[in-house]
């Protein structure tokens, strides 16, 4: 907690076996971080080459285990976000020779299984999206179909869907697809966002320039690092201490309302979580 305020990192990964894992959580906690949304690592990073939807279960189960361990280290709580990384479609099509349709079906089956965990109360939200790099039309369309499946589950379950997509300041079309199936646009979260975004809720990468824009706009937003906890890329993206450091910086610069927006109000609106009450319950 920083100046009585909860501190939430909305999107990071923890490697339970091959890298820092709980040590990264301890770093986050040591600077005042209180809450985490932990997204499962891409399935192939955990040695899983899925052929059926059920093949994703070990990835989801291992993520839930480390989230439970993370919660025991925090003043607040950690929650799992489960799904299928959109980059998997390229591995399936380019490396394994599946058709885009077959890859779509497998990835949708993985999303279906992730939704079972949300329904059981073992995960908070779903993760989906589409490639952030150029692909052919068939792969692009198949990826959009996978994302729509996640929106359908989000609508049925009343849960948020985090998206990994191309860089953009306007994803109103994508948010419209969610609304078409009954998932409110504000429950669609654009991971790795800039400070300005139309459509979904931005989960803003915690770089000062992006946060300044988000703070000045006053719209709902979240803060994240996308820490990847990868032993082969130890300095990639942002480290686990970044969000607490940026919260202190925002407070020092008079952005108290923005800090409350990102760490209390928006998490409640998007995910239905109460970062204040979960602090109190762990006192």
C-alpha cells in the first residue's frame, strides 16, 4: 500500500518453475504493490503443444497454483487471468501445418476450457486477442473468431476479457463485437495500451509518457507492466517494481485522482474486484 492506496498491476506473467516466480512478487510487494492480475504464460513457454482444449489445463492449473502462492505474499490479493495467447495461431499454422480453420477450432476449445475455470470461480477473467503482427486474411479472420468466442463467454459469465492485439488508439469495432454478444465495452481490456484508447478499457503500460496522457484524460484506465518472467529475456518489458514506482511518481505529481481511478475505481468497474476491501480483509 502507498499512502493508504492499493496498488494493482493489471497484467504480468509469473514463471512458476523456470525463472523468478515468487521472488518477482516479493519485489512488487516490497515497494508497496498490493494486487496482481497474473496472466498465464503462452502455452508453449510451459512446454505444452496443445492438440485439444483439455491440453491447456496444465497451463491453467500451474498458473492458479502460483497465483495462490502470490496471494500469500501480498497485502492484498492476486487473481488468475486465463486464456490462449493469440500468437499460438502462427505456431499452429506455420510450424505445425494446421489450417487456419483447424487452428481456430483448437484455440476456441482452449478458450472454452478457460471459461470453465472462470465459471468455477478459479479464475477472474479471460485472455484472448489477435496477432499484433501482419498475417494473411485467413489467419486474421480465424483470430477474430477466437476473440469473439471469448466475448461470448465473457457475456455469459459476466467476466472481463483481456486482449492482446495490435497497437491502436481506436478499437471501437472490436468493442462493438463484444457489445453485440452482450459483453459491455468497458469489460474488454486492451493490454499493452497507450494512454489514449477508444472502445475498450486501456491497460496502460506503466511508462511515464503513457501514464501522463491517461491521467490527464480522466477516463477509466488500469496500469500494467507485462512483466514476462522469462530467463532468456530478463530485461524484457517492465520489471515487477515498476507499477509501485509509477504510483509514487503520480502521487508526487498531484495525480491522486488518477491513482484512485487506476487502482480502485476501474478494477471494480471492469472486474468487480474491491481492492480496498481485499486489503482490509488481509490486515
